[in-house]
């Protein structure tokens, strides 16, 4: 290695070290503020503010600073990712880094631009204070003049303090307003679905299942709705547009209606749809019908096959079920294969 290469490496290391020190200092200040307000409830908004302050923080470090579990941090990260507020680096890393998205950084920079005039005013006042100090030295012995200068200096110091407080208050108000706007449509108790997961929703009618399915469509996922009802009525009732709808029936369907009756055909249909539509969402409404027309172990194997297929993809599977339709042993076996939502 040449001397120039060694010097260049040293300079780059110094820059990295300086940035890391500044980041740690920001985290320390934010942690102190969190400790002073230790009674306040921690929310996804708290995590977003920490990520903005630090510019990037590992999940474990965020858990320690906020005093909440890693599970809560992971849940909040998924909620913020859906709103395009944070992004994850090295997702496969056991302790990934959380960073603000470019959109959030742009908002913060716009706020900083608005405060340029206040910063300029502060600099002018600082320059005046320096000039007053110089004048005070030149006017030693002129007691009356010194008193006037000291009074002016005191007034300027008060204004500087007010300016600092105003800047801090404006920044805090901006962060509060931004995070409030961002979080306004994240409701308490809202269910977030993980990619590659199969969910068993225990409900007498598939109302929650349909809402989660529609939410997936709104987020841009391709969807397939497997139903015991006539597809035309289902499409009109839920305003599903061109979403793929399959009729679970032994009756031969006419026209462009897709129908399926056999368990093997159903498994192939779901598998092909997942292969052709990465990140899709699938709703199987009719498990009670399948159990009533087949032995339960055969239906359980179908659920296992679909679950395995979904787990190797970015898709999501929703299976609503009236718990009264099965005995407790059958229900337990199904719950072991899926994530249960009650």
C-alpha cells in the first residue's frame, strides 16, 4: 500500500468515525429525553422519532433505548414499512438496521429549510454579541457606557435563549405533526399479515377475513377468492373488480366462471396462482364444505400442502372457519398448522 492510499484510508476512517460519534450522541440525547418522560406510552411514533434522530439504528439498540421488547420493535417496523416511513437493511441479519426512507428524510429537510431564517437571525445576534464584547473592552473606564452595553448584552442573551427554545419547539412540533399524520390511519388492534404465512380466522361469518383480503388488494397484491357462493354475487357484493374468484362446487359452471371440486384440483389451483403472482393474497372460504364432503384427515393434508407452498413464497393465505363446525380435536390440529386469529 502506498503512502497516498494509506492517507486516503485514514481520512475515510476519520469521516466514518466522526459520523458514528454524532449518531451515538443523537441516540444518547434521545434516550435521555425518553428517560425524563419515562411515564409516557411507547408507540410506533416513538420508534419513528428515534430512527429520524439517529439516521439509522439497529433493532436491538432501538429496543434498549425505548425500553420495549424486540417483538414490539419488529411489529412497529412492519407497520412503519407499510407506510413507507422506514426501510430495513440486511433483512436476514439477526439484528438489522432500521433507517428512515427518502420520503421521510425529504420532509425533515424541508422543515430545516423553513428554519434557515431563524438560524440566520441567531448568527446575526451572535455576531452582535461578539462585537459588543469587543466594544466593551475598548470602552473600559466608561462606566455609564458599560452599563448600557451590559444591558443590551443581557437583552440579546435573552433573545438568543428564546430563539433556541423556539427552534427546539418548532422541531418537536414538526416531528409530532409529521408522525401524527403518518400514524393517523394506523388503528389500535389492526392486524398486520406476514408474507409466507397462513392464517386461520375463527369467525361465524367471514367478515374479518374479507376485510383483510380487501386490504391486501388495496396494498397492491393480486388476489384469489375461493368461495361457496356464486362468484358473480361475491364480486358485486364486495366490489372485487377483476379479482380472480373460484367457485367451490360440484356443479359444472358455465361461461367464464372458474369452478373446482376435488381437493387435488384445489391444491393445484392455489399452487399455480402463487407461482404466477408473487406476493399474492388468497382467501379460502369454504373449509366447512370441504370437511362435510371429505374425511377430515384428507382436508387436513390439503391445508398442510397449501401452508407449505405459501411458506416458501411471499404470499398470504386466509382461511375463515366457524369453530362450531368442528370438534375440539379437529380444531386443535388445524390451529397447529396455521396462525390463529380470533
